[in-house]
């Protein structure tokens, strides 16, 4: 399946691109993260500690064990803080 993957804040800075289209065989977000980590060191650095990340599927907050079936967009970003 093909998904658009968006990276925000320090995730984008480590990977070096804000968005890319990814061909994946992963069934879950966690599987996609493993595929991305294996690509090259910059992805491994960005996804080193997924507890420091949040994920949204088609613009809705989700979990890393969520299925990717039918998803068109996956976004990774650090936790949001307010003030």
C-alpha cells in the first residue's frame, strides 16, 4: 500500500523532509516505523524513542498499534504542549 507520511518539528529536522510518499507492507503504524528505521541512520535517529512521538492517521490521533488498512496519511510529531 502507499501512504503519505508527514514529519513535524524535530522529526522533520532529523529526517530532512516534511513529507514523502511511502510504499509499505506494514499492517500497523509500529510496522511502518520499523520499515522507516531500517532505511538509513537519519530515520533510525528520528524513530529511536517512539515514546517521545505521537501519530495521527488521516488527521486523527491514534496509537502505534493501529492498523494502516485504508489509511492515506500518517503524521509523526512530538507531543503537543500548550500555555
